[in-house]
C-alpha cells in the first residue's frame, strides 16, 4: 500500500512521515563519508541497536520488508513442494513472498477476537508438507505465539505493522523463530524503503547474510557457492533508520495518542474499534474501525477531503492466490467491514475531531436496519 502523498488544500492524507533533525544529520554524515550503498557504519549500527531494542542476537537489514520475508524463507530452505500457512486477513506480501520462492501459501482464517491467525484454524490446515507458519501481527496486534508454537511447526513473525507492540510482555520482532519488520514510509518506524529479519539463530543469520550478499563469503570474494541475490539495505537508508531508532518511544507514543483520541471520540458513533486481547499490548499503525456499510462511509469521508480507505480484500479472494480451499468467514467479513482513518504523528486533536465528526455524519446517514435503500 502506498503512503499517501501530501494532499492539496483541504485534503487530509492517510499517512505522513515524521522525520527529524537526527535523521537529516545522519544522512548528511553518510553522504559526507561517501558510504551510500550496502556497506557502512549506519547499517551495522542500525542492526545492533534494533537487536538490542527487541532482544535479538542477530538482525539483518534488507532493502524492504517483502524481501525480508523472502530472505527468511530462503534461509529456511522453503521452496517448491513446501506449504506455508498464512492468515487470510493481511496485506498480500507474506503470501506473495511464499509464491515467489515457489512454495504454496495455505490460507487459514483469523480469530474474531484478535484479527490474527486462529491457532484452531491453523491446526486444520497442517499437512506433511507444512514447513512454516507465517503469522502476521496485523494492524499493531501480535498473534497468539504460545498457541501457534504448540503446533510444533517453525513460526515466522511478520511484525511489519506492529513496531512497539508486545505479546505477554515480549516485544514484537522477538516472537518468531525469525521475525520480519518493514520500514516503509507509511510504517510506524521508517527508513523510506527498508526491512529486516531478526533471529537468535547464528546458523540462520549467516545463511541470510550469505544469500543477501550474492552468495559470496568475505573470505572468498567473487567465488559463489550458493545462488545469492542482493537484498541489502543501503547505508544512506540505515542513516535514516538510526535516527528513527533514537526516537522510537516518541514515534510509537505519538501514534498511540492519535488512536486513543479516535477511540474517545468514536466510542458511540456506530462503529467499532480494533479488538485487543488481554495478553496483547497494542501499538497503532493505522487506526482501524469496522462499520456495517463500509463503502458508503469511506465514500462520504473521501468526499469530505479525508483519505479514509477500505482494508485489503481477504487472501481467499485475491486473484494471484487462485485459492480454491475452504473459505475464511471471519477474514472475509472483516475485509468487507474494516476501514482506515488517517493516522500520523502530526495530526492535531482538532483535525482528529473533524474526522470523527465526518465518521459520525456518515454512519448517521445509513438507513435504519430493514429500511429502504
Ligand atoms: C508493509 C508490509 C509488508 C511489506 O513491507 P515493504 O517494506 O513495503 O515491502 C509486509 N508485510 C506486512 C504485513 C506489511 O504490512
């Protein structure tokens, strides 16, 4: 999903970046030093500092979040003939990454209480070919990792939408055998384009570094034993990232503030917020609500100059999936009813109030249940 460009007069975008002086100074320093591609001090700093923050032994920075998932799958030697369980309610990148390595994404429904993978539905989809469960911490909320872990299959965590969230006190990014972040411009922590894979496994770490660097070892330059690619993050990009890591707490808190304000203003407005499990600490990415007549509400808001958007279609209906397995009713219902409201740190309480009033007006416009349309 593209971050909205800053709109013209009277247009409130869905998303807008929060970059500061530290990021600017770091980028200037990287340019000054001439280290602007995939090797450099900022890349190392970014990997080390992020690993410390989320409590992981190894972090491999990548060019974006989608390639981070692909790198994890390749390092785990997942390919043709293998199956990976993916949730039906997600941005498509986890599923398309499984397709990209030649494996088969097997779609499982989410639970209505968390909007993340239902361990019961996953159990029904396991087969001899299942090599991994790719759990998504969808819309700022961790999946139920203890329950997924009991199924005895390696778990990959996609935390692209959940920087700063926690599962039973443990930070996202530490919850899978490997965990992935995206740092796309519309994510809570950004490097423009960027991603990473985090793990405690030294074996997977060195495997990933090999694949991410053309399959070349530093000790044997220009000798290729493995089909490697170039998945690297640039030092220029990591310079932005180190600046963002320094401001992590305030960036996460600013989004929470926006989300809490929406909750306060909308609790009685004919819509529902995102559910949060008792064991989860939610961290807002995009503020999400569900409404009965979603498409009408989105249209009314857009006519009022507000970049509200419908969420992704369920994976069961994505053309690229050609899914002919069982339906996923919870995800399919969510895909029809959920929508996003503008969420970024510079949104003022006044602007949030205007958006909330527009939601109220739009839901009020709906005909009564059973009324003529
Ligand atoms: C954004 C996102 C990605 C992709 O990250 P990019 O950096 O845009 O490639 C992957 N998974 C999920 C769940 C996402 O929301």
